[in-house]
C-alpha cells in the first residue's frame, strides 16, 4: 500500500501526519518507508541527522545510476521505519524534469524495483500541485488529505480534487482517496465544531472518524528527531495518530 499525503495548502499538518502515520504503521505493521518529496525536508529531519545525508530523493530522480534503495536510510529511534530523504536541491528538480516524456512516472518507476520490501510506503508531498505532487499521486495506491480545522479549511480543495481526477483519468485510474483527516482541531470552540460539520458535509463518509486535536507535544517532537510515539507515547497526539493508523489499515 502506497499512501500519498497531499494538500497544496501549507500549514495543514501534512508533514506531522506523514511522520506519525509512518511511525504508527512501522510499529503496528512492520517495515515502512517514508518518502520525503518536500524540499523543506521536515519529514527527513524528524528522523535523520542532516549531516549524515549523502544522497537524497533528488539524486534518485536525476541520476540514472542511483536507485531509491541507494538513498534510503534507517530512521533514528524508530524500528522498522526507513526514510528516503529530501534536501533543498529538490526545489530545482521540477525545472529539470520539464519536457521529459515520462516525468510524471519517475517515482512509480523508482518504487517498482522495491517490490514487497516495504509493507507500507508513505509519501509526504510538497505544499503545491506541481510535478512532485503529481508524481506522488501517480505512484500511490491511496491518497490521504489533511485539512486544518480553520476558517479557510476548504479553500483550494477544488483545485486538489481536479488534479486528482486528471491523474485518475489517465495516469493512475486505481488511485483511491482513503480519507480526509481533520487536523489541529479545537473541539472546545464553536468555530471548530462548525468547521468539522462543514468538512463532513463536503466529504461525507470519506472523513476519518479520528480527528487530530491541537497538541503541543505534536509540535515539539520533530525538534527532537522523534515521532510522537517515542517522544510522548502517553500524549493525546500519540493516541490520535494510533487511531488514525488503525482506520487507515481498516480502509485499505
């Protein structure tokens, strides 16, 4: 199962979800790969020391002699989890790939030789609808959309849904939306409750029952290069993401 986590809006908890869903799957289901396609490389830095990275996703895309297996690194403090790291060089990849006939299929082709090496692959997409995100959608079997519980929550989702339909039409007809995840939710406020109702109206049964509440521990854990499960295993954030993991497995 290959899950792309995408939303072109920044600050919606996309990377937090990628980090902690991948960690939960590795704890629950075994060997999991986290692919960081975001040039900001926050997913990478949550598990890997920057100084130890010699080659990144950029090299796997740009160098024919470099495979995905060549760049994968074990996650620190997280058993059964590996990371395909990103570096800032990824920002110039799209310009380099423009005009290549198979540009949209690069990641799918890179994943093919890995076969059944990993039970789950989680892809953290950049906050754009460019070529890197399209690569993730073409390679993925499932799509998870995090939406922040805020006033502008649904802004831009039409563009994302349009891109998904375009990918389904030709490049990846079997791409399935596994669910919409409400993040950074404050259930104490009437605004938070109204927004949750609004998201449920738009996406119906696609909305996960699990809602990720606002949680200081979730914000702190990446700074210590840990998932929420090793950093604060008894926190609300850990229980939220473990429940999400169970839902993802059930829906797969």
